[in-house]
């Protein structure tokens, strides 16, 4: 059987119990922490793609995506508080469903983080070329250097997104030499993002340009666009789910929270609700001022976001000012209604904040890769730590190059959809893991227990499947193809070299640090 290898939970918890973290976070602190983690790339970058899929129904899409996130977050909180060690959903799956399924989760997370970092790099490029170069220096990069061949809103003739390529490689280099973020700088960037969005909401909703008629029709592509179409409100929800990624960081703070059974759900649900309201108001301000109707094809169906057909339409003068054609949507809206200065400030906020998101995503990806390599499932050379920089430089370099290439040639909407496929699969598996652990180990200590797991667990599974099957077919098919490639690698390499298979349990609790190694009486084959 290939589902026989389950890492002993006692070994994982032995590592977790070595931590002695002070419980200091209250409900308000946790909520604010969540808002800072969640608000970021998606709202700055994907508003255009979401509007092309759903029109004004983008507002409903934010509600749908937020609802799925809330139930997923509760499941994530229970297992993260119970097993607070490195590896995320990969480690949780290893302890409940066995090595092979854990491998598929880790393999999907590698894809998710890398592609998400590419999407953020493309989003940063839009603000760099639109705000920094065009608005401040009056300089425009030629189309062949500023957009990939299928970049959203790009003119025909796009060849490579050079700024996206450069920022991805620069952040990779910083990670390799050991540069880390300053908590104070990060806090300032979070404050800038929230201030920028608040100003955007205030200026657009009170603008003389705001017209309720621009919301009609509210759902030009309907609620459901059909299996694999990626359009309609649900198709947009599957894409802008990316705007909520980051809430799992709140879940992992459960063991540092006072009264976690009360404060964790308040922090999770509260931050997600506040962000959802933020997002709805931003969408309302953008659509209500300059309109957000999608550009329709000859069959009455919106052109796919990020497609060559849409890029061709956006190159025409009559569509150039449309929300769905902008690479820097929010700054573009403010410029269109006469607030160029504030729009430029918002563009600068995105320009400054987004590289830190790329860094976090690349760090997360290399952390998962590192843990898998230390478990023997990937070549252990990948986990080598540089003698001077003290970082896993080989896997960081490989990841950075892949991220940079994807950012250079693919559109942001397509990248976000692919990243979401991996995320939804991971959350799906976490919900299953929580329910399995409740059944098998009901007496294990749980700092936080999901209220009504018998309802919340299945809702999470159904919600993740619901959004997954409303992604564009091209994005949907990437996950099974990527999983098949991973399965070949697992059976050809990982299974035979797995530490667990050779009778050693190794639990990694830090990229460069602690590990617990326990012998197993009889190695499993």
C-alpha cells in the first residue's frame, strides 16, 4: 500500500511542546494582525481581472470568497494550534493521511507559493511602469519589455515583462544572502496599505463621478459562468480568493493567544469580515466612478481575463481607460476622476509594499521545500545551508529563477488562478485532517476547537471544491498535471529515500535549526 506511511503525531508534538510561547494576543490584536496579513496584493492587482469576469458582481465575488475563507480558517486554526511546527498543511497531512498524500499537499504548496510570488511580481511591474516611470519620469518602457506575450491589458507585441523578472530575481538574491524584513518596516507598510485603501474608498464613494447606474447590469456574466469557464461572480470569486490569502498566518498565532477558544474565532472571522467590507467598498468605488462592465466577445461572453483577445481590445482607444484594462487598477481609477496626486501616492504604496509580499511568499515556498528535502522526499542537497549566508541557497535560487520566468511571460490573472488551485487543495486537505484527528485522537490537547466541526468541516471541503471547479479550465488542469508529475517523482525517488520509510522520524521545526529524530521499531516499505 502506498498510503501506509503516517508520521507519528507524538514525534511532531514532541517538537511543538519544546516551544514555550507566551500567550499575549487578545481578540483586537489578533484581528488587527489578520487585517495586516490579508490586505495586500489581491486588491491592488486583481480588481481588473475580477471586473472582467463578473462586472459589478465583483462585489458579490468578494463575499463568496470571504465566506469560504472563514470556514477554512477555523479548520486551519484548530490544527495549527494543535501542531504548531514548520511544514503547514504538508506536516498536518503527514500526521493524518500518510506520506503520499502529504507529498501531494507539499508539492501543491510549492506550486502555490511560487506562482503566487510570480503573480505579485507582475502586479508590482504594473505599478512600477504606470506610476514610477510614466507618472514621475514621463518614460514608458516599450511594449516588448513591459508585458509578457499574453499580459492583461498589454499592447500587442509584448515579449517579456522585464520589471517583473528583475524584482523576482532581486528578492531571491536578498533571501539568499540572508536579508530579512524588519518588523517595524513591515508594520509601516501595512499602515500605508490600509491608509491608501481608506483614502480610495472615501474619494471614490463621495466623488461627483459616482453614478449608481454604472452598476447596471450587476451580473452581466451571471452568477455561474459554467464549469471551467472562470467567469461570472463565482468565477471571479475563485480568482480573487487570492486577495484573502494570508489569513492562515492568523491561525498559526493560536498558541500565542490568550483564551484561544474565544479570541481565535473572533480574530479570524473579524479580520476576514473587515477585509471583505473593505474589498466590497473598494469594488463599489471603482465600478461606481469609472464603470466596471466587462468587455464582451461576439458571443456575449466576456473575453477571458489575461487573454490575447482582451489585450487586443484594450489596445483600442475606446477601451484604454476601462477598469478592466488597467495594470494598476486603483491608481488608474483615481487618476480618471481627477485625483492624480492621490492615485500616484497609492501607486507608490503598492510599489513599496508588494516586494515584501514577494519575499514572504518565496520564504514560505523555500520553507516547505526545505522540510520536504529534510524528510528525504526531495534530494537532501536542496536543503544545504550556505556556510556564510546560513540560508538554503540552492532551493532559493531554483525557486527564484522559476518565479522570475513565470512572471516574465504569464499574465497576473492566470497566475493567480493557478496559485489558488494549489491553495484550495491544501485547505481541502486541512479540513479532512482536522476531522480525522478529531475522530482518531479525541483526547489530544487542542488549544482551540472548531465549534460545530461536523458542519464547518464539510462546508470547508464543499467550498474549496466549489471554487476550484469554477476556476478557468486551464488553471484547473494545472493542479492534476502538476500532481501527476509529483507522483512520478515520488515513486521514482522520494519513496525509496524517505526517512520515514527507512525507519527515522525527523521533525524539522526551523529552516536552519531544531530537529527531533526518533527511531521506529520496524521500517515501513
